[in-house]
C-alpha cells in the first residue's frame, strides 16, 4: 500500500508535511476540511507514507464480502452496535471509546463536519470520544491549493469543548479544501 501511496502522490504532485507526534500511540485523528470523496484517497495515501496506522469506523453490516475485505484493507474497523440482552444499543461514541480503551495502539480517523457539504457546526462526537478514552485529538489536513497533506496541532481535551473546537476550526481556516466554499468558515 505504501508503494501505491507513493505512486498516487508522485503522479498527482502531492507532498506530505509534518510527522506523527512522537509517543502518541492512541488518538482521535480529525481529517479537515472534508469537502470531497477524493479526501479519503489522499488522506489514506498520506498516512501510509507517514507510517501512521490510521483506522476508520464503519457499520458492521457493510463489512461483508469483497467490499468488506477492501474496506478492511484500507483500515476500516466494523462497529457493532447490536443490543446486548437486557441493554440498550451502544452509541458509535461509546463503541469507539471502548475500542480505544481496549487496545494498546489505535488511531481512529473522523471527519468532524460529518458531511462533505458545508457544515456550520461540527459534530462533537470526536471530542467526546477523545475525552472519554483519555487520548489526544490530532489534526490531519489536506490542502488542495498547496497539494499538501499533513499533521497539524495536537489538542488534549480539557473539557472546554467549544473553545477547543474553535481552536481546531481556526487552524482549519488556513487550509483550502478541494471545494473551498464547502470548507470551514
């Protein structure tokens, strides 16, 4: 996959910027801005080149057959939200917190906008996951204007969610998505 990623970046003229923070084995990686389906190709390629074992979550129902094998090879982890006897279904947030707590090393990529369209308000699940699991939020970015994929600031959730999300958005405003009008404002 690293060879394929190197080819994708060579043929398209993209470059990698920054390095994964030293000593961080578990984190929630937010990928910003998310404005195009192409984001997965470039983000995945960048993280292969950086040697970051990024994973992303998807419903377990999708992880079957050849499509499931491909998604798993790209880093997909299935989320099982089934109801346990006598219990309610767990939320995605609860499932991801549990995954991060149970594993020695896990980096889960999330798009805080939750959509490729403009989102005036970010979904806050990524922040609750990081805080609940006691892991940092690392900002990953794709700047289409500069053809640069990289790692930005590391944020340690301190409970001041609104201010910290605004800090992340401020960084995101310096990055140009594929469709800038759909990016962070």
